[in-house]
């Protein structure tokens, strides 16, 4: 979401929500009253208070149409959303911090076993995505223009690397990730560049 | 997705993919060559081959605009997608058959422990969704008109009931579910009405 805002040159206030500190700021009453789902990102534009990455990205596209991140053609738009969702709904939710925490707590895992859970789902998801991207990808997920699909891919690759996913069978994904990381909007949105980065 | 097609009166061929029989037809090579992610639903319209529920529903809305399932106003559209995604990305992926199978296999669970995993995530997700719906809901998730959000809600409630979720603190969700089940398009799409129903 940060990447989309940088890409479109939209000014925004960034309010960090630390997911680990003090048991997670996203679980505090203040934040839960705003977003009962207790997750990030969360986006506020005037009266509109919005959770869920896909909803936020589609809203940003509609509200600030310059430098589009979704294709105009209906079939291409559908494929773009498919790729977004393979990550946003097919990978990210099964490997996130809340699920890792719960799997560890329930089944008395050590940290390596906990990480193995997430690594397994990221590997499985990216292996399938690599095949889906075969007929679609160019420099980016959908041909040679940056789309929302790339915005979902890069943070997932970042997590995959952190958790030891094997990228040797993922040449397309690796190449697209490299192409993205050369872009200014991705550099500005990198976790290490945020004001709350440790 | 079946509900959307019935709602809009679109003729379609239904090809059942049995998720349990023979270890799951979605894992067979024939299906994987079509959809490497090995999941349902999958939608074919001419040259377009499309996975991921959200992508399919948005495409159907664009292609067959009669009897709309998404609001026209940008902020309402965003809230609608937020509600869809709380289920589609926030609940469904963590409690589905593939994850249940893996959690059971990895941690040597019995069937009741396996179901408890899914029950936990559905309960947590629906509890949060009930709060999100507070200022939004009428007869349906977003006021008094049926939207895509209801199409995601009903199958998730169906699974919740199957897995023993406690609905006593979920009056809004229960009422919306009842409203939906009175509609012809939901009756026609009920799992028990499909040609492959056991």
C-alpha cells in the first residue's frame, strides 16, 4: 500500500502499528475500535476508514487514477486481480504473524518449527504462482508495466527470503522482484526506510 | 460464484471438482494444468481462464452488469470489498481443507483437534466481522441490497455451522445469513442442489 502511494505521488501520514512490541499494537483497544479485525494496513481518507489491502488498492486506483496500477481491459484486469489474490488470499493469510503465533502456541512448536509452517505455505504458493505467471509475465507480473500484482509480490518475496524459501525454481518471480526493487517507489516503501524501523 | 451466476441469470456449465474423493480432484494433473494453484472456484469465459473468487466476481460484474452485486459509489464499493476480503482473505484461507489437512498431518492431530483449528479462525474472524458490520448492515451486509459481501458470508457461515462455531454473539451475521437463504439464487446454489452432491 505504501508502494502504491509512493508510485502515485500521494502525500500521506504514516502511523506505525508495531505488530510485535508489547504483544502487538494491533491488538490494543484503540486500534481495535478503528479496525476490529486487528490487522494492517488500514487506510483513512476523510470519512472513509478502510481495511484489507485489496479494498484499499482498488479505492486508491479509483480515487487517484494517474499512474494506474490496474489494467483497463476487463480480461487483463481480471488476471491482475487473480495474481494479486493468489498472494493476498492464497499465501499471505496462512503465513502471517497471527497464524504463526497460534500454530506455535497450540502445538508447542519451537521457533524453527514455527518458521517451517510459514516457509511451507509460501513455497507452495510461490511455486504455483510461478506457473500462473508463465504466460503473463514480462519485466513485471503482467507484461512490462507495473501493476498492483507486483505490489503484492514484493512483500511476499521479502517474507519468503526471511523464512528460507528456496527460490531456485522461481526464476520469473525472482526477476520480477529484482525489476521492482530498482524502482524508486519500492525503495521508499522498503520496511527499512519507515520511521518505525528497528 | 454460483450464487452470482444465478443472481444475474447467467447460463453456465458446471464441472464439479471433488475436493476429497481420490485425495482431491483439484490435485490431479488435468486440473493443475488449468489452475496451478489447485483450488476452486475456477471460471472460464471464452479465452479467459480465471482463478480466485474475488477476481471472478469482479469480472462477472463487469461483463454482466445487470442486477449489480457491487455498489457504484467509490467509498461504498471500497467498504463492500473490505467485507468480502475479511472473509475471502481473512478467514477462508486459514480454515480450508488444504490447511486442515496440513495442520493434522504435521502435528498429529485427531479429527476433533483438526476441526478446532478451523473453528477457532472462523470464530475469531466472524467476531471481528460482526463489529465491522455494525454501522454498515441492514437486511444484508451493506444496507438492504444484496452485494458480493453476502455471497462470501453465506458459505463461510455454512462452514462455521459445520465446525461448531458459536453464533450467539453474532446476531447481525445470523440475520443476514437468514435473509440470504430466503433468496432463490442462494437456494439454487446450495451445495445440496449441485449435481455432484453426495
